[in-house]
C-alpha cells in the first residue's frame, strides 16, 4: 500500500499560476503578479520537499495515475507520474533552482514591460519541465519535452521587438524540431516493437533483450534516435547552434532554461532510458564521442568570446558535453551528479552575470567592463565561488562531479579522459579570463556615454540605463539572496557525492544506485570505445578494488593541476600582461578568427541547409517550374503594351492549361505505374 | 440478368428513410431557405436565414445521432449506416454548422446576398454526407457532383471580385476534368467486375485473379479523387482557388468535401482492397507533403499559405492510407477531424480579419495583430501551433497516429519524409506567428470587435483542437470501431 | 459482330481527344466542350460494358452521367458568363490573376 | 459484317468530329462538330442494343445541352480564339502524358478486356426494365439527382445575374 502523494499537484500548481497571470495578469499590480508566481512555484517546491521526506516510505518506483488518457487498442498511455531516485533529484533541482530564479527575476525584471507575461511564461515553463521529469511514459514526457521548447521559444523571444531576439527564438525552435524527429521516431519504434510507451513496460521488454554487441539492432536504433533528440534539446554537436543565440532572452531565462534545467533534459532522458542504452553499446559509444567532442569544441569557442553571456553559453554546451560523456561511459549517476552541481554553479554564474549586466546598465561586452569587484562585491564573491566550482578547484561542488566523470571516463578509454582534462584546463582558463576581464583591472566602460547603452539594449526601456550615468551599483537584495543561496549550494553541493578515493562514501551514487543497477544487463557489454577497454558497468566499490585508490588520486591530481594551470594562464594573460592576448591573436590570425567566429558553423548551416530550401523553393518551383517552363514568347500581332503586360503575366503561371497539363502528366504516371504493377 | 426485381416491388420502408435522415433534414432546410429567400427583406433578415441554416445543420447533427442507433443498409443496398458513416456525418454536419457561424459576419461585411449561399452550403452538405454512407458508385458519383458543384458556385460568391470568379472557373473546369477521370475509372471498374456496387466489386476482386483493367480503374479513380483532396501531382488548382474564394468557404471546402472524399477513398482503398495501393499512395503522399511545404515557404498571402499547407496536410493524411487497414483507417479519420477543427478555425480568423473585400490577407497586414486583437491572435496562434503539430493540440496526435500507423507497416522512408516535412512546415507557420506578435502593427486602427457568432465558432474550433490534443482517446476509439465496421 | 475492345478503344480515343482539347484550346467554352467529349467517351464505355456483362445498370449509369452533364453545363456556362462580365475575355490564357 | 461496317463508319464520324472540334478555331464550329460526335454515338448505342440510351443521347445531349452551349456562344458573341502563347507545361508535359496514358489504356483495353464479340442488340434495354431499375433499385440516386439539378438551377441564377453593385453603379452613373 503506497500512499497517494498527489504528485499531479507538482506540475499543475505552476500551471495555475501561469493561467492566473496569463489571463488577468494585465490588470494586476506587480506585487500581485509576483505573489502569484512565487506562491505557486514555491508550493510546487514544497510539494517536492514533501515527496522527498516521504521518499523512504515509498515503494520505488512509485507510480500514480491521475486519469486514463489514451486507450487505443492494445496501446495505452495515461496521465501518470513516476517517482524514483532519478526523478526525485531532478524534481528537487528543477523546483529549487526554479524558485530561486523566480525570486531573482523579481528584481531583474521589475522595470520591464510585459512583467505579467514574463512570469506567466516562466510558470508555464515550470509546468512543462515538471511534466517532463515526472512523466511515467515517453508520450507524456514528449509533451513536456515539446512544451519546454515552446516556453523557451516564448521566453527567448520575450523582447520580441528586437529582431535578433525573434529570429533567435525561431532558430531555437526549428533546431529543436530536428532533434524532436529523432525522439518521435524512436517512440514510433517503441510502439511498434513493444506496443507501449510506459517506462516500466518498455524497460521490461528492453531488459529481456540481449546486449547488441556485434550487431546493431532495434535497441541501437532506438538509442541513436533518442540521442538525436537529446542532442537537439541539450545542444550537442551538431545541433548546438541554437543555444548561443538563445542568450537574446532575459538573463534569468538563460539561467533557468538554458543552463540549469531545460538543456539538461536530454541528459535526463538518456539516463532515464539507460536500460536501452546499456544494451546498445554502439549507441552508448556515439553518446560518449559526441559528448567528448562537444565538450572540447565548445570550450575552444568559449575562449574567444567577448560577450559575457556567450562565454557562459558555450561553457554550458561544454559542460553538457561532460554529462553526455558520463552517460556514454554508462556512468549515469556521475552524469546526473554533474547535472545537479552544474545547475547550482551555472545557474549562479548566469544570475551573477545578470547582476553584472544590471549593474553596468545593459552592457554585455566584457571588453567594456573591468574593475568591478569593488563596486559590486557580493556579485563578485558569489561569481568567484561559481567560477572556482566550474573550474574544478578542490572542495567545491564542480570538482567532485567532474572528477567522478573523468575517472569513469578513464576506465572506458584514456582518450575520453585526455580530452576531458584538456577541456577542464580550457574551462578553467576561459572562466578565469571572464573573471579577470570583468572584475579585475580598471573599468573600461564609458559610463556617461548614453549612446552605447542605448545601442546595446535598444528595446529594453530599462531605467537602469539611466542609472549607468550615476555609476555602477550593487543589485537589490532580492537578487542577491538567490545568489547567496546558490553560492552556498555550489560549495556544499558536491559533498554528498564525495568519491571513495577522497575518503567519502559517494552517497549520491549509492542513492541513485537502485535506478541504474537493478536493470543492468547480466552480460557486460563490451564497450566498443577506442583504446583500452574496461568493463564500465560496475559498482564503485568494485572499481576501487579493481584499480586501487592511488591511481584515482593521481588522476585527481592531474585534473586539479589542469584547472590551476588554466587559472594561472588566465591570470598571466589578462591580469599581468593584458597586451599579450592581442599579440597571440595576431600571431594565430586565421585560427583565432575561426574560433572567434565559432568556426563559422552557423554560416555553414545556412549555406548547406537553410539557403537551399528557401532558394530552391523560390527558384525551382517559382521561377523554374512556372516562369521558366511557361512560354513567355508572344504572338506577333500583340502590340507593345500588351506585350509587356502579357509577358509579365505569363511569366508566372496561373494558367489553367498548365494546371491541366500537370494533371494529365500525373495521370499518365499513375496509370503507367498501375499498369506496371498489374501486369507484373 | 434475372428479372427478380419485378417480384420484389416493395416500397421503401421507414428505416430506409431513417438511414438518410440527416440528408433529408438538410435538403428540407435548404429548400425552406430557398423559398423564403425572395420573400424576406434582405437587409433586415440576413441573420434570420443564417439562423435557419444553423438550425438545419443542428437538426442534421441530432438526426445523425439518432440514426446511429439503427445501423444497416437502406434503399436496396445504396447506403449503409454504420459507425464509419456516422463518424463522417457527424463531422460534416458539425463543420457545416461552424462554417455557417463564421459566415454571419462575413456576408454582412462583404455585402453578399445570403439566401442562396446558405442553401448551397446545406445542399452541398447533403452530397458530402451521402458520399460517406453510399456503397454504390452511382450514388457516390452523384453525391460527389453535388458537393463539387455547390463548391464551384460558392467559390465564385464574391461576385464583385474578379479573382473570385476566376477561382470559380478554374475550380469548375479542372474539377470537371478530374471528375471525368474518376468517371472513366468507374466505367473501367464496372467493365472489370460487372458491377458498381462496392460489396459486389469487393467479392469479385477477392475471388480469383485481379484483372489488369481494375488496376487502371483504380488509377483513374485515384486521379479524380486525388484532385478533390488536393494531393500532388493533382494539387495545382488549390492555391489559386483558395486565394480567390470567400474565406469562410475556403474553410468549408478545405475540410468538409475533403473529409467526404477521404471517406470514399477509404472505402475504395480499404474496403475494395484496391490493388497496387501502396506504391501509389507512397509517392502521392511524399510528393504532396514536400511540394505543399516547400510551396508555402515563400508565400506572402495568408490564404495562399494555408492553401499550400492544406496540400501538405493532404499528404500527411495520405500517409495513413499506405498503412495497414486496422491502424490506417482510424488514424486517417482522426486526422480528418483534427484538421477540420484547426483549419476552419484558422480561416475563421482570416475571414474576420480580411475586412470588406478581403483587403487584409497578406502577411504584412497581420503584423502586430497580437497587440491589436489579443484574442484573435491567440486563437490564430493556437490553430497554427496545431497545424505545426505541437503537443496538447489536435495536430500533434493526428500526426502522431498517422506516422505511428505508417511505421507499423514498415514505411520507414515515408515516415522520415513526413517528419522532415513537419519540421520545414514549422518554419512558415512560425513566420506567421512571428509577424503577428513580433512586428509593429502597420495600421493602428481598431479592429472590429469579434461578433458573438464568430466568437462561438472560434471557441468551438479552439476547444475541439485542445480536446483532441488532450484527450484523443474517445474519438480514436470510435474511429477504431468504425474501421472494424468498414472491414467487417 | 464487333469485338468489345473496338468499342472500348473508340471510347478511349474520344476521351483522349477531350483531354487534348482541354490542353490546347484557348476558348473557355471550347474547353468546356472538351469535357463533354470526355464524358461522352466514358458513356460509350459504360454501354459497351453493359452489353458485355448483360447488366443494365451500366445503362442506368449513362442516364446519371447525362443529368450530371446537364447540371454541369448549366452551372459552367453561368460561371463563364460571370467571368466574361468581369474580364471581358473568353481566352483562358488571360484568366490568370491568381498565380504562384 | 454489316454490324462491323456500321460501327466503323460511325466510329470514323465520331473520331473525325472529335478531331474537328480540336482543329476548328471558332467555337460555333466546334459545337457543331460535337453535335456530330453525339449523334453518331447515338448510332453506336443502337448497335449495342441500347435504344433508350440512344434516344436520350439525342434528346438530352444533342438537343438540350448543346443548345445551351450554342446559346451562350451567341450570347457572349464569342469569336475566333486568339492564338495566345499559353502554356508550355501543357505542351511539354500534358500532351506527351496524355499520349502515353491513352496508349497504355488502349493497350490494356485491347489485351486485357477479353476479345469477346458483342452482337448487335446484345442487351435489349426496353424502357420498362430500365424504369424498373431506375425507380426501384436506383431510386435513391434518382431522387438525389433532384438536389443536383436544384443546385445547378440556383447556381446558374446566382452567378449569371448581374452583381448588385454593378447595377447600382449603372443606375447612379
């Protein structure tokens, strides 16, 4: 007898908040809007805490069916919710970080137009995200999946009067659609072969299938398609292009959606589908390789960015690459661990960056900042903590989770580890570069110059632009408190999962253990990764006895060294010798330009995909088929004026006889085909 | 041929009439409107006739529900009432009612005499209803002609606009052209099997080898019917006709006759077990989706854009025809219903926004609609999102079922083409949404308020769109049972 | 005695002539006549098949086709008149305001 | 033998009329050749034993429908058709398509429809039996045609009438 926890309330509460703000928000005062949004989001968080408290008394996985949904023949999907250790972690992260960012937004968005709209979308996003996390079948999950995409589209385009914001929203939406196909086709394959989309039944089926070592079978296909979906949502190569552009949205949105929660949905989905992936080593390897490449690739781009939010965006992509790497080497709990710590420190980084931007009046170019640490000490302090965390400075949360991933990656293949360490070095470098450029040295901005501020934030009627005249100022308390809380979490968040080698007992891994280990295949998959292979699917205890603690500590030392090296280099280049970077850039002219221009990937995609479709539509169908094919030569008898107007008219079709020509030709093809079939 | 019929010189019985009750009701109301039209004062009683037509279509809905309790054959194996026919009767009569609601304001704004208009809609609905229940090619042909001729006329109802009469003549000539192909197919089918009754044809084709003549017959019938549903390569008329015809009528003719023709196509493809179905449908579906979506990318006129989108949607729908019968039929039926809801809704918005003479139909005109009329913009957005196929709207599940049915028949290639197409489609639908919300209005003038009737129509279509997107279970269940009925 | 296929081929030829007329004629009325030609071709097929199968229903079909043709003629000619009134031309190549 | 000769003669007239319809550039000539096609088709129907159909063909088709055509040609004073350069699609795709399609169909008709011969008057269709079918088995289609005819009448009235605004303009002007 499991208790009824009314899980449905968790997603529905924010939905109610969204509905209230959406329908009557226009007539409410700002205080009322905030109260509604925070109250419903907070209630959701409280519910999540309640579930966590009752968790030990639940039979895991805990299923609650709200209402029957689709019953078509043998296929069945319900409005049902599913709680196990994995979804509980996600639930707490999403509601907790979500609540903090809601609070932060009060201060950040206070002066903006469309205040009610913002909170309505934000609550709507929470609804979809929680549906995604709590769903008990892939179909409901997909609805949440598409819903967060929609909410993210609305929020990226929030300042819709900015053209770049509108097109960034569209780009995000369409790139995500490409990923969604993969997901959708994977679902169709599941329906076809398993007849169900419910997690428990799908995993039962999958668990009963053998590991596809040599052959690429059904599970590999499903796994790869799910990977395509995850790559779209979590901004992995080659579908990462939307995330940097998504920074056009308000900063709290970047923090919530494009750092802490939505973009990690892909990682969650892969971890959730681990039963399938564990039996499809090829798919797993693809996940690992794409994750590794993305981590490195995005980190190199991050080095040359000058927009503070763009740096963080590429850093997010890179960190997501780590999580994929973890999943790819079947270290799902390590991936989720990093997901959680990342939510803390990356959320914090974005919020702090928002605070910086707020302080300097909308400026996002780091070249125009500098020396801010004295003026906004709180922001500086919290951001420093987050930077140390992401760089992997020992003792902070990022250190533990990254270390865990690197260690597990090494056990799969030294190549993964090596790239991981290089990325760790780059991460440390570009993050400290960001810190030095922003906070250290002298202020390089022109506070009194009105026009720059206007240029950077044309449509935002932000009075803080006016404040810029009066000087740089610390953000209000309502923004600083979330920063402080997240900073605290960034420090201590790692301690719940201290790996055994560092004297901890890795409680996090053990907590998630039941999810990932209960269904592990009896026969170990032979990981097809390049280089030395070790059986990846073993408990941490097993690994320790296998390789020994000393080795692991040595590797930890190397990654700490890499982080410190990055710190040192950044200090050298951006604090001690600020002229050096330019000289280096000049020396490596082509390479630097490529990196600064994000390797021209956007341009490549535009030429390869977008351009041909639009132009093809225009030229082949319009000019070609109609203007080109259709006769533009005219009867001699027609006079000159007629000639001109008719030739214009005849250039484009609209001609009935052409239409009949198509019908007749089509009919001929159809008849020919049918005669061919009939006489075959 | 035996002369047995002389022995059974019975008159039609009561149940016979019950089984064509919706058609009877619609015809009677149509005739009443026709008779009253010259009598009543046009200026004052515009609405009275519309209301009468509305009552007629509501009565038809009621009689459909009543009829559902007495399934069976009627009029000497001419029509068959079963869950399949009831589904389409209900759909078509509901579409009729909603279209009448959207026409109230439109006719007033465009200053068009209404009498014949409403009568033609009702008579057209008679033909469409009959198409879904007829099991005899003679009756199907006549019903098809009734629905076609009434739409030819309705397409030309904006008599002061040159493009409207042009739409009418194009639609009429090409439509008759296609009808001739269909008819030739029927003749060859008659030649191949010696009958025009669908059950008899089915028996004949099932026993023994299938004559080549039947293949050609299916091909020609597909040309005719494919034209009517705007499937490529017989889609060329669609953009022109949709652009020129009155907006509420486009909403009507892109849904109701299409639904009816799809019903006929389902009968021919699945009940007759049309030979050579797979390849034919495969190519037509792939072509329709691709040409429709690519054509829509560069459109500036919203009606034209929706016309291309309707070609694409015909393609998605055809995908279901390539699937196995037990999955394909219900998914096709579900798609028809979903598409009807969202498309009529979209055209209701277009018809209201168009203004007198349909002046405002380009994409630029729609800029800033979000600020000028949030309700209208929200409704349009919902319908467009549904057309894209976003979850919790009808369009999502419609596509979902169609593609999943196709995948169960191992049509991986077709599904991939479909899925890629639905991504391309997102681009141009989003373009409309972006214009609506993210551009500055060109014209700050106040839009006329949404009148009650149009509001009701929008509410019905919007709620249906969301209902089918949230709880598709019941409708799908019913459609599955219909599939069972159709396949015995 | 005439083989059935002769009748069928004759009907096919008439149908093909109708299609050709639709494709090459400029005058809307002539185009419409081509459609009538197509329908006549179909009718011949019906009657021939009716004789072949000894099924009178084929002949019945012909009556219905005639009724439909008559109805189409009434409507079609009215539409042609309406077009002529707005355009003052019967040349189908000039009825092309609506285009891609 | 006589049967075949008659078939060939009237078949030839049919095809000649159809081709003439395409060749003639004045719609009146086209209409008259269409009448010729219809009349000779009526003879073919007679050869097949469908007397009633033959009679109706002459009365309804050649009589009523073609009169309507001629009437409209006269009403609109349609002259010779202009040689406008119209559509390359129709020539490049439509005509070859039509040719290919009709050759295929003809091939199927010749090889696959059975080569049974149809004797003159193979299927006597006395009006009495036709009536029995029409008013009993096909009662519903028969009744439904009334709706069709009704629509056609209404449509003709609506479309052929002058639009009100044009009238008003004329009155005002």
